[in-house]
């Protein structure tokens, strides 16, 4: 098993990207089930300066791509536009 972390913060992404990837408290519970489809266990940490997804997986490369897709989908961004900041 591997621990996976995919995220961004105030040093890696501009404010507009961080705002698109933020998870308001109201959305957190609804977001977790879709994230658990690609990770055995998962947690989302979202503050004003960072968004991070932690997970446990046996396939860190595949799960990392799925988490990036999950974050892009959540943000409503076109594919590939968020990944440079993660």
C-alpha cells in the first residue's frame, strides 16, 4: 500500500486556480464517494491556501491520474489545465 498526496497551495498555484479547487464544507460530503472509487481510503483538506487529497492505494500512478481528473472535474476546468499546478 502507498500513501498518495495530490494537492496545490499558495506557492504552486495562483489564487484563481486555488479558488476553483476549493471544497466548501457543504460539498465535502458529496465529493468523497466519487473519490473513494479510485482510492481505498481518502481525505480532502481544503483551506484558503491549499487543497490536498490524501489517499491509500496500491497503484499510486493510476490513482494519482484519477485524483487529478477528479479535481479537474470538481473545478469545472478543461482537462490538463489544473494538473500543472498539482
